[in-house]
C-alpha cells in the first residue's frame, strides 16, 4: 500500500489524474480505441493498475511510456502529477514528434484558409495510425 492508502486504481482515472488526458472521457476513449496498454497488453478503461507497472499511450503519432510511481484517483496539480508518474518515453519517439510538428505547417500553403472537411479527415487519419 502506498502513502495515500490506494493499492490500485482504474487506468482511465489514473491517466486523467496525472494529467496525461484532459478528461476522464478522453482517457476511457483511448482505452476503448486500444491505444493504451499495460505491460504490453491492450486494456479496457476498467483495468486496475498498480505502482511499478509500465503504461504505453499512443497519442500524437508516437508511443508515450510511463511508469506508475503512485496510484491516485483525484486530479492534482501538475507538480504533484509529475511525482506520480515517471516518463520513460524514448528520445527517438520525442524526436519523431518534433519532426511531425515541424512539418505540420508545410502541408498547407500560406493563405489557403481553413482545412476542408476532406482535408480534416486526411489529417485525422494521419494521426490515428
């Protein structure tokens, strides 16, 4: 048992509490879309996680990896949230994100306006991977 008395917590609550996802619904949707794995196994939102487990979250076209340091159920400040998780994301993945974001502006010519519905779907497919 850790210092706040919780042995395990639902994965969707933990992702929300440590500020990986903005809302619990977004965390649950990531799980339902099989973009979250615990110890390399895809999980449902109700999966219980414990301290020490490795969690992989597929977002923004890369695989983010975190180690659960402490189980919490309530959303806390960013400073406290960073103490509850350890970021294990490789430098290679972070560089891949930088490349994706640096090329983002090159796809649309300046002054072309907002993306059309067709463009938006293509963009969404690109980031779904």
